[in-house]
């Protein structure tokens, strides 16, 4: 097995994402929607461009994801009084339920991924991954 950093990161991300998609598809979600629900859980009522930035997605991709989410009543887009230039995205009751379900799925998979890794090792891993992220953003 190739033990280079890029390959190990790719393996871990692909495996994690596969587990998330398996579980979230069981509750009727499509790829991209769990990430957006998770973001909206803490940023309900934000603008679409904030979702794109917060989820590290292309704005056009977010447009498509939100369109599908609106169709199945997970979100609604509204203009706020005094701001006719942009739409704000809000979770519906169905969306809030799906966001809670998604959060539980993320928690379950993270626990599985971190099994046997001490809390200290987990914190070190997070710090190291964040440093890698910052280095690549320079």
C-alpha cells in the first residue's frame, strides 16, 4: 500500500464519505446535501454565497444542491425586508429534522473512525490537519 500523505488522506476521505453517503441516502439525502444541512444547522438564514464558502463548494454547485433541497422541502429561500438583492436560505421543519439526523450520522462515523485513538492523539491530528490546510492556503 502507498503510504504517502496524499494517498492516505485520499483513502481516509473517500472511506469516510462513502460511509456518510451510505447512511444519509437511507434518510433520502443526495450527495452534497448533508454538508449543506450541517452548515445551515449553525447558519440558518444565511446567503447562498456563505454556504458555498462555508462548505468549500463552487457557487454553481450550491445552486443545484439547494434547488433539489427546496424541491423536497428541506429548505426555503426568502428575501429579507430591505434586501431585495439576495435570497436567504432557511431550514424548514423537515430540514431541521434532517440536519439533526445528519449530525448524528456524522457523530457515529467520526466515533467509528477515531476508535482506539486517544483524545490527545485526536487533538494532535486535528491540529496537524489544520496546519496542512493553512499551509496549502498560503
